C-alpha cells in the first residue's frame, strides 16, 4: 500500500514503502534524489567500505607512542615542496585574482553551494558512526538550505534555525570504528593527511552521493568546488602564507598542526582551550573542496 503525501503547495512527493522518493513537481527534486542516494548504499559501496577498513587495519604503528609517526618523511618533504610551489605559482595568484574581482556576497554564495552539496556525505558518515542526532541535524540542515536557501546559495539553516554545519567524512568514521591513525602522509595536491585519513578520502570520493544523482547535480558540484577552494585561500591568505612561505620549516609546522588538530577533533576537545591552530582546518577544507567534485 502506498502512502501519498500532498503538500499544500508544490512540490508533491510520493513516499514508497521501500524508501524510494519520486518527485512529482517542484524545486526539491535535488533534495529527494540526494537524500535517497545518500541513505541507500549499493552492495559495491559496502564492499568498498569493507576493503577500506581492511586496508586501514594494516596501517603502520609508531615505535614511540608519543612521537609523530612519519616513516615517509623523505617522500613527504618532496611532495610538500611541490605543494608549496603549486601554491606560490598557481593557487595563490588565482585566489587573489578571484577575491579582487568577485564580490564577497557572490563568493560566499558559491562557497555555500559547495558546502551544501557536501552535506549528504556528512549525513551518511554520521549514520555509519552511530551518531543519529548529528545525522538528523545534518539532514535537516540540508533540507532547509535546499529549499529556503535556494539549493544552498544561502544558509538560513545556521542563521535562522541554529543548524550549524557538522562536517564529517569517512576518515572520521574509521576513527570512530577504532582504526589506527597510521603514518603521516603528504601527497601532491592532496595536502596533509595520515594513512587512515587518506583511505577515508578515497572512500569519500568514490561513494560521494552527489556524484551518483544526475549529470546536472554533478556539474553543479564541480562548478562550485574550485571557487569555494579559491575563496578559502583568499580569505585566509595571511595565515597560509605565514605557514607555507614564512616558516623556517613549513613541513614540520604543518605536520604538527595537522596531527594535533585531528586529535582534538576526534577526541571532541575544545581546540581553542589548547592552543588550536586553525590553519589545519583551512588546509583540509581547501583540498576537500577540490576532491569533492568527483
């Protein structure tokens, strides 16, 4: 038996017992499609998650429990040098040009869209982590911003409903499952990471619900990704420059900042009470935006 729900005004949705939504009319087509795909993992995706968990279980273990585990430092430093050069030659000039020519309200709206399309991934990972409250929170945030926020151009969920963003990914899920952090990594274009977080990134890219909805949504996701990354680089230019280009040893400083702040986030400590350096959040957000387009 089908249960039909007719809204007072468009759109009208049909709710089926198997959990599938069919949109009859109205602007929330994207909402229905993304929600359904984010909550229904295909068998291939489940197999992929299982393989990822097995890979992480083999992460290397530090000999000194209190030290930063960096057995790949020689390779990492080469990658870091490449990333610094790419930032100096390409990313920084583009971000400065973008910030100087595009008005702030437009930049903010494009960044909002990128963050909005990242929300289904957070919903799915909150579920995998067993955090039902955060999953419902992110779900409601996505629903409000998809409708009242005009497909994410604006953020009334945070401003009017107190539904702030609770971003998470499969790296956090692996940590919640007890997976080891593994060795520190820095790969070209991928920024600072660990073995666990890099596996999480691969899973996030491969199973991103937005990429499996339709070509239109995928194009929208791709189109909003680069402007969002450039905007972050522009707004925090001084912070990035001080670490990447003004530090005596930018590699060591970035590595320490990343490892410490990942521990703060996963342990749910108050980072500001412990000398939190927001550069790690910034660097992580830039590269997440770039990879979320796939």
